[in-house]
């Protein structure tokens, strides 16, 4: 099951299509969806989660909690709707494109991708671009 839980004024273009897209990406990575919950929240709410659970005080666009076992994804992905709009402006893309990037970024983390090193970031961005092009 894939959930899109929205606590903001963010409007989804097509929730059914988003869910099918996420499921397709997960399958392509060789995983199965147990349950993926996307929570769209405010900067303040995401900052509170960041501080409480990760002891970070920096602003971020996404926090992913991965409870997956083997190849069955079980995760909670918290996304700042405000960051989506700000990043879309900063990167000269549409808010929908930025939303897709952030969503698939969280999913890829749950599939084992990391972005600590430059090489890892490059591989992750390549996969993000691949999946965005398939939306």
C-alpha cells in the first residue's frame, strides 16, 4: 500500500498516477511495497522531526524512516511542501517535477541508495532522473 497523507495546502495532480509510478519504480529496483507512507508537512513540522529524531537543526526537504525487511519496503517519508516550492524556484523546475524528485529520492534511500559521497550522489541523481522521465 502506498499512502499520500497531506497536512498542507499542497495539491496532488493525480494521486492514483503517483502511487502507480512509485510502485513501478520500487518493482524496477527489485523490491516489493509492503507500505510506503508519504507525509506532506510544513517546514516547521519537518524541522521538529529532524531535531527530535536525528538531532539536526538544519532545514531539509525530506526525512526517510526505513523499517524494511529484506526486499519488502516499509517506510515513512516526510516531505516539506514548502521546500518543494522553494526548491522548484531555485532549480528552475516545476513544483510537480520537484515533488517527484523528492518522493523518489526517499524511495531510493529505502532501496539502499546513499548520497553521502559525490559518487553516491551522482548515482542517485541518475536514478532520480531516470524515474522522473518515466512518470
